[in-house]
């Protein structure tokens, strides 16, 4: 299976958090957290359509300025999501600059901000050509866990305790379309951007009888099919990919239960492990996880792959020991969970 999402941490485990998730064959990406993003190439930053910010501690939000800087003067709609107080935080950043020349840009950037509360969201829209003054009054909508949804995928969030509210995220593909290479060959087709259009048509649940044009060979050749007949020959549907991201959370009972619910059976979980198990008390005081706690959460949630990050700089040179503590806890909790499943 060729995955649709290709998540990667922007920085090393001791540096600022940020998970970049580009989409296969699309000039598009989403990002979880906006710490220092200078290591991300400009062309990658420009792929970002949606940025999800866990909380506005500086190490998770300082990259906002770079994202904004690169997006100015481009025909972009940027959607940003964050915890309670997020609108005020972003408005404060926008108020820190002079915007007297931005109405001259040919392409107006627009920002759509969503602030997430336990029961509702507050959305507000800002345009560069209006010098980032809000376009309308804030719009309140009920919130039941899904922050953003498109035919192909959705992003869910939950609010956790980090002495302040902190969001965790999960992106889930609706289903996965595997392309059968032999099918392509039989029909005389070659892969290309038309496959993205084909998949989008399946996600939209377009009428199987509708006509579909496959423009291949660098758009030089075209063949026509009914969508359903083409799907039968070249597509195999499997469960969608799920990627989750958890950071800056205290190991409380309420957090644990809700973290496991959000990240359950993810294909890949990215989770903070700021402290080693021997410093459990410091972790609790600072509202972070230890290595063992991170591994235990991942194993209990039966995630298939696990990556830890956000190590405290006090452990510089001890990366291997930290990863070992995580792996041991993950494997034993995973096994226990499987045994419970077999018993039950
Ligand atoms: Zn924090
Ligand atoms: Zn942090």
C-alpha cells in the first residue's frame, strides 16, 4: 500500500515540535504545531493549507510568523486551529506588524481562524487586503470532535490538560484507494495526476455511471471510461490511514482515557516523551509525559507505529536510553492489550 499521508517531524527530538504531513501526489500538506519551522523548505511551507496548533507556548507557535511571511502576496486561504484564546493570540501577532502596503498585492492572502472549546468552536475570517482586520463577527458553532472534514479525510481533535488547555489531533483518511498496477497496464494507462482526480471522484462518491477521462502520458493521451468500470479494473479499497499527534499533556486519568480514545489503532502515533521515567515527579509538575507513560499510552491504544519527540534538553546524549524506555513500555502494554482482547 502506498500511503496517502507522509508525516515527518520537522526537527530532531530535542528541538521544537511540528509534524509536517504532505499528501501523496498533491501539492498540499497539513501541519500539526508550528514550532520553529526553518528547517522546512519554503516550497513545503507553501503546501500547507491547514495548520493545527496544540497550544500557544512559544515552542509550538513561533513558526506562525514564517508561515505568514511566506504566504503573503499569494493566492492562499490558510486555515488555522488552536485552543481557547487562539484568536486573541493570532490577533496579537498580526497587531505587531505594519500592514500599510498589503492592499497592493495582486493575490490576497486570507486567514480563517478557529478557536476550539470543549462544546463549541469560534471561527473568524481575516483578509490581508483589509490589513488583517476581521471580516465579520466571530461565528460560533457546536463542536463534537471533528475540526475539519473533506470527502477524502477528516481531522479530529480533543482538549487535554497541560495546566492550560492543549489540543491533540488525529487525521483519518476516509478509505484508502490502492491502484492496481496490472490493471493500469491492461488498460494501457500510465500513472499521473489523473489518478488524484480519479481518487477524488471515488471520495466524492460520484455516480459510477458518470464519464471519467484519464489524461495520461503527460496529458498527451486520453482514454474514456465509466467511473465504476475503471474502478473495478484499477482500484482496491482498504481501510484509511490514521495519523495522530499528542503533545504537552499531563498523565492524569482523564487525559489518559481521552488520549487513548482519540489515537486508538492509529497507523502512526507521534507523542511527546519529555522526561525519563526516573523524573516522573518533574514530568507531573511540568504537565508533561515520561517515556514510559508515552509508550504505555501508545500500547494501550494499539497503535501500529510510534514516534516520540519533545525530549527535555537535560537528557542530551541519552536519546538511546529514552527510546529504549518508550519501546519497552509500548511493547508490554501492546501485548497486555492483545491478551485482554483475546480473553474478552
Ligand atoms: Zn507547553
Ligand atoms: Zn512544549
